[in-house]
């Protein structure tokens, strides 16, 4: 069994790249006004002396923040970087792969350095702007230089990403004079020393109606049966129009394999024909192949879900016009391939330009507003969705549609609650409107006796879904656990699921969020899509299976299409009668006392990506994956700790080598 050795072993093994890149670069932008990445994500497995470490780290961060400002100011005045400043930059960028890892899986030392960086950089840039009155261009120039120093992108691309975000960030900072570095980093990282303390960011809520069925136990479901509906779930195609076979896949930037990045001297470093495990998106032929394979293999499917992210990770150079071309081509492909079969799409964080930023609807500056995206989506989706969806799509990119009598879909745009959406900093409570609409829509569905599937791009509970929003969402789940029969997500590119627990009675599992994985390999994954079996009366998912191909094998045979195979059939492979919340909660507890079975789940989760398998996963790496299933809210470790106690106790030998 592959060994997990110390922290490096964990990180190597847990890599869940997902959208980190988009995020990272974005974050970086904050660097501008400031942040890099940071902090101790919610479901990191924490050492026993965590509280003590945190106290020490707080002191360190405070001192670092002050000193960084002093040293950086000297540099800005004289043009010379002191030895100390070089050291401090070195500390911030100490982990070369830091900017490519999914933050939720960052080992503690990374997260700690990231939070330190966030606070130091934001404090410094806030002072430049507010106290020293620096103008836009000066801030932008200096932020681009910091980006370059931290090796995030080339100097040229640093300037591009800064210029794409700087006006929004300055608008927010100038209009929110009480916004501190602590709050900014607290929103972005949500834990560790970057903890959120500002009550206006913590205390907003929505109105939840009384009533609803009392929760008396974990939710069960029927077993899979012959008459079940079949739903195809495709997500995260990340079509890169600049992808070129043979171009540099080890480009040193957050997104590779692109025209303009050159052909490497060593052909082994060239992009594969069908995609690449390294930090690359998908060529059009791979996007087309995946959608066609899903349709060909499941002609009997009733519906198709698409949970977002069509656009590439070249976040420093996306444009509205370019995004429109990529999205039009992709939606047209779905129409061509699936014909009259209904497709239910939602927006990903990459669909907007700049990436990740979804302004409140009352912000009407055309360079800030996402209105172009909402109007475009309303037009594109009109072929699949009823006319009544137009109004909310144009308003905020979300909708509800009755699929058939008794069965409703709610398509959310929860990218607004992604912690890298700068507009949360401007007005955290603007997220109330869509959540209240969700609640009200569920209330009406309940009155009409309907069951509901919720589709959204960002999984709830991950370290990157804003915790106050996640708490309000959980209140909705608690109230409508009986109406909401499944949730479907994307974004992480991992083939995984989340079990949701009751707020009032945490031993009861009340809902499941199914993640479709992604057809893009970014990064280290094999491409996949998922098929669900759904009971036609209760509309609960009774079973699901995943389909994938080996990227290594496909690229060795560039002249024929990839061979799609079944990765797993969930009930069969884990000997379950169904995949209800009760069943999956039971499985999670089984995982805690059976590392071999948990490892199998991990192998499916990473879709047997060769780099993952080579790195392996054991000990804390496995425990991290287990914790990800049960963490419903950033910084809530209760379930993780309970399972961890069983897992570690049982599996002592796996941890011995760690310390
Ligand atoms: Zn995403
Ligand atoms: Zn994605």
C-alpha cells in the first residue's frame, strides 16, 4: 500500500485540484488589494494540540503583518528589496504547488502560510489605498509586481489578471471603509487565523416558515427498480479553445497545453490528444466525445443535468465575447446530441467575466454586472426551460421548472456564495434574496405536493462555500428535507457525494448532494459523467453509476475515440440496498472502521487518475476524504472528529509513520 509520509505525503495524495486555479489566480488578484490563499480549511484533520498552535500562529501573523508593511513600504520608496522582505516573500511562496491545490485539501502548513500572506498583503494594500491615497494605476502596477514575485503567473499575465479585477476590488474597498484585512481574509478562508468575526458577515438570516415534517430519523428511500427514471449528469467540461495537442503541459502557469505556451523540447511534456492530467482543460474533440458517449451509452435517459463550468481556466485572459463563443458552441452540442431530451443547466463560477465575481443585481455598472451572462443564458436555455423561468434567469441566473406533475427542479446560481466572489465583501446580505426565493419556491412546491431536485455548481459545506450562506441553506434543508429529494453539484471535478445532517438532531442524515465529477481532467483526474436512477414516485435517487475512460490509454491511441467504461455501480460495489441519506450515512460509518473500503471510495472519487494512484492515499489522507463527505459547514468539525476517533483508533499503524 502506498505510504503516506508526513505532510508532503498527505498533500500529494489528497490533491483535489478542481477549480482551485481559477480561484487561486483570483485570489491572487486580491493580492492586489490583497490576498493570496490562506488558512486552515474547515475539514482538515487537525492535530490534538490545534488550539495551542492557533494561538501561536495568531501572534506570528500579527507580527508578520506589521513587519511586512514596513519592509514593503521601504521597498516601494527605494526600489530595493531588503533581505528581510525577500525572506518574507519566500515564506509566503514556500510551497510551489500551493496555488494549484484545492484549498479544501491544503495541508495545515500551506493554509497557515496562505492566511499569513492574505493578511499581510491585504493590510499593506489597504493602507496604500486608504492612508496613502494611491491611485488605481499605482495599486495595479504594484499588485502585478507582487503577483510576479510570488510566481503565480508571468509578469504579463499578472498584469492582465490584476487589470481584470482591480476596479471591482477598489470599488468595494472604497465604498466599504470599515472593511478590514481580518474580515476580507476571514470571508475567503473562513478558518484558522483567518476566522470571520465581523457580525454583519455572520448574523444575517432568511425567514423560514414554520411547519414541515418533523425529523424522527435518517431519511430512507426505496431500492432501485425497473421503472426508475434515468438521469445523466454531465459537469465541468472546461472547453479550452486554445488547447493544442503537443503544446507545453508543464508551462508553469495555472493553465497549460495552450497555444502561445510553445512546444516543449521534451515531447513527454507535450499536451495529450484527448486532454492531459497536468493543469490543462479540454480540447473541443474531448468535450464532444464525452457528451456523445453519454448520449450513446444511455439512449433511454429521461433528462440531462449540466452543473456548470464550460469556460477554460485561462482566467487572466477570458473575455465576454470569448465566453459567449465557448458557451454557445457547448449548448449547441447538447442540443444536437440530446435532441428533444430536456437538459437542465446551471451556471459555474467560470462562466462570468471576470471569473468568480457575481455582482448584486442592483449594481448596474455594465463593467461589473453579470447581466450579459444572465440574458445570454436566458436565451440559450429557452429551448429547454419553460418561458416562466425567463424572469429569474435574467435577474440572477436561477430558475425553477416543473419537470412533470409532482417533480420540480430548482436550478440555483450559488456562485454568489463562493468565497472568491468579491461582492460578498461589499454586501454579504445580498445573498439573502436568492435563498429566500429558494425557500419560498420550496414552500409552494410543498403545498402542491411536489418533490424537488436542487441543482447548483458549488457543493455546500466545502471550505469555499461562505459559511453564513451555508448555515441558512441548511436551515432550508432542515425545513424541507422531505420536499428536497436530492441535490446535484459540480465544481470539484471529483466523483464524490456529501451527506447532510439535521441541525437540530445531528445524528439524523436528511439529504445527499451528488457531485457529477467532471469531463475535464484538470487536474490529475480521468474524465467522467454520472447516471442516476430515480424512483418515479418519491423522486429519490435509488442508485448511481459513473462512467469514465483512462486518459493514459486514450492518449496512447490518439487516432481512435476514448473507450468509456463503467467506473462503479454504487449500490453493487458497496453492497447497499439503496443510496438514501440513511444508507450513505451507514456507509460513511463503515468507512471509518474499514480503511480498505474507504480507499476504494477514494479510488472512485479520483476516478483512477494515474497520478493520484501513483501518489496513493492512506492515514490522514483517507480521513480527509471521509471528513469531506460529512462536513456541512466551514469550520464545523464535529462529524469529522467523531469519525476520526473511530478511524485513528482502529488504524493506528497507518498513523505511526506520521509522527
Ligand atoms: Zn467551478
Ligand atoms: Zn470546474
